C-alpha cells in the first residue's frame, strides 16, 4: 500500500504505521509556530506602533519577520526535523 507523508515523515493511512510519531511531530510544530511568529514579528509591529517608520529599519525588520515562513516551508518539506 502506498504511504502518505506529513511534515517529512511517512506513515500508512490504513494500518496506522508511524502515525503516532507523525501526529506527535505535527502537534509539537503547531505549538511552536505561534511562538515563532510572535518572536519574529513583534519587533516589527512594535516599531511601527511607536512611530519609528523609517524605510531601512522597516525593511530589516520585515526581512526578519519572514523567517517563520521560511521555517514552516522547510519543516513541512521535511528538510528540518523537529522533536
């Protein structure tokens, strides 16, 4: 039977082989994701609300804010293992 893949881990949808490990890794990632977003996006949001909207600094903070998106893609593709 062909296997399915979730976050870089293969599992069998019929018999449940390796399903528990895949579910555990997915839950860990979903708990970690909001922390990453807050950690990397909060400086940009605070900087804008304070009123220091200068283009070079906003560009740098915007680049830092894209790090969680890059991490999400790498984890979902299986290039980075968590847990």
